[in-house]
């Protein structure tokens, strides 16, 4: 605990100690001590802090001004974004908050698939795959972005749309629009590679360490989602849905949840950075 001293000298000493601690935390601050003394001179010119050995009765206000000057010298208002404690680096809060991702996956995949199926009536051609991919990509991209909006920018949505459309067109054509379990798993892997790569680029743009792992993990996660769903929708699998259903969404959501939590845990959130990115 730092003792409170009378007069401007006590306030100055406290402020300098605060400044020294801040400089040790951020050595990149140029000429911090000199800048601080310049601010201090404007706040408390020599001789005004005391008069005839008696304090001027404004020690509290003076100390507050001096301490504020020290803080602003190291970090001027509005010049540096602040880290949100409890997000990055916290071993418990990040996974807890990331459960919204699993909910977004569980809700958006079946809804997006249902809407796309109503429009294209089965992925059995390039045109149907393209249209279905665009629709599903828009729905799940928006839902995923909503879950991650404190971490990534709106670019997540168009990245997901492009990845979903390209991936579904390529994957469906690769298996010749087959509906066997192996075909669906392979189609899912190709689709996941395209979506994962596009989304990983957005993560990398936001300097998320290990973004490459997101591109690597998505193909097997998508393939597993299709594989699980193929057992649940076996009776109407010939409808050629553009995306796996709720059962596969649960598996996919849980698998990717823990990876995202791991990636974001190592990268503390910076307020406003994601929203301003374009």
C-alpha cells in the first residue's frame, strides 16, 4: 500500500512510481518520463503547490490531476485499445462463453438446409449446388458471426458464403452427386476444406494464432457430421440435402467448439478491433 503524502511532492512521487510500473510493462513508450514531467509542469508550476509552507487546500484535486497525467502519458485516451480481461488468457471464461457457437451451429444448419432444400429441391446439378451453397452459407455464416461477433468482423459472413458455395459445388461434383455414406463424407470433407480455409483467412486477418488449424480441422469435422447424419436421415437421404442435419450439427458444433475456444484463449480480445476491420 502506497502512503498518501501531503503536498504536490507526495502526489508527484506516487505518479512517478505509477509511471515507472507502466513503463516496465510497456517499454515501447518513447520518452515517457520526460513527457510526464512536461504534463506535470503544466498542472503544478513550481511554487503553486504550496505557499509559505502551507498547502493550498487542493491536495486531493492536485493528486488526481497528477495521476491522470501519468496515465495519459503512457496511454493517451483513445490511442490504444484495451484488453478485455476475462476473455483471452482466461482458462475458464472463454470456453463458457463459446457455448453460443454450439447453439448457433445447432440452429442454423438445419434451418439453412431446410430453406435451401425448398429452393433447389435437391443438390443434383452444378446450379442447384451453387444456389444451395449460397443460401446455406448465408444462414450459417450470419449465425456463426453472431456467436463470434466480439472476436471476428462481418467478413466471416461472406467468407462462409463463398466457401460453402465453392465447396458444395466441388464436393457434389466430385462424388457425381452420390448419396452413399462414403460419398457424403467425401463431399463433406471437400466442403469443409473450402469453408474452413475461407474462415481461417478471416481468423488470420484478426491475428488469431493457429488459424491454420481451423482450416485443417474443418474437413474431418464436416465429413463426420455428414457420416452421422446419414444414419439419421437414411429414409429420405435421396432428397440430396445441401448440408447435414441436427444430429451431425451437434457433433460438428462440439468438435469445433473446443478448437475455437483454444484458439481464442491464446489471443486476447481487443475491443473494437473486430468491428473496425474491413
